[in-house]
């Protein structure tokens, strides 16, 4: 899927999994927006600490923020050294409420 290196490991050594909520949001995007999301995913694979770690109910969840045409998009994920789990993708409105579900 994605090629490159991350901390001595090749990116292909890292497993990327998608939750249904992420898949549903990603599927609705236009091709040019998918490209921006793919770039964010590559960045997360290379450096999973790029996102902000949440506290409280969402402990262990990281949120990476990026822009597509001046609109801020949030991507929630969890990670361990061998895996990245993409949870939710969307705009800020109701994002954290949906993430808690």
C-alpha cells in the first residue's frame, strides 16, 4: 500500500487497519481529498506521535489535524509499534461525540 521507511523499519512492516466509521467517511471523499487523507496516513505511519494524545474517556487515542481546502479535518487513530488503527475521519462538528461511540 505505502512504501518508505520509518525509524529503520519499512512502512510495509506496519499494519494499517480501518474501523467501519473510518471506511465509511473515506469512501465518501472525492479523489483529491482522498489524496490529502493518504498523505496524513503516511505521516502517521512514519511518526505516530504526530497527533495529539487525548485524555479521559479517550485515553490512548491520538488525533491528527490537517486541512483540505481551508477546512480542518480530524483523523483519530490508535497505534502500537507494529500497527496503526484508523478510527474516525471527519470535521470537528460532532467528531468527539462520534468517536466516543
